[in-house]
């Protein structure tokens, strides 16, 4: 054998010294899971609270927009009523103009008479 190679030694029990110095306490895996689940639950509750606040704010905006829409619909109905009134008045004016044009077409003097 050459002198430069390290010699391998057998460790009793097959464990390395690092493993022997850090024994795993019983139930530590369950504690880790509980802590992890607790953190996840906390994050979920925080997210739920934020979403609840957002939903409340959006509900208020929806109510405001619904009130605005109802006002706009009322204004639209009023405008349509005014437009219909203007159309009726325009029809009356057109009828009066037609009657005046008919009078202009007819001679104001009966046939056979002169001014």
C-alpha cells in the first residue's frame, strides 16, 4: 500500500459522529407540521380578511353605481318624453305650414273676380 492514501476506519454502530451529536427528539416532525399548518392557517385568515374588506368596498361601489344608473335612467325617460313632445309640436308646425302652402297655392280671389 502506498503511504499517501488515507486509511478508512470502521465507526461502531454505523453512524457518523454528526448523526450521533444531533439526535431527533420524538414528536419533532409532528411539531413542525403543526407550526407549518398554523402559519398556513394564519396566512389564509389574513387573505380572507383582505378579501372581505375588498368585497365590502366593492359592494359599496356597486350600490353607488346602481343609484347613479337609476338617476340616469330617470333622466333618459324625461329626455325621451321631451323629445316626443318636440316631435308632436314639430308635426303640428308642419301641418300648419302645409295648410299655409295650400292657401298660397289657391287664389285668394274666387275665379272670375279680379282685384
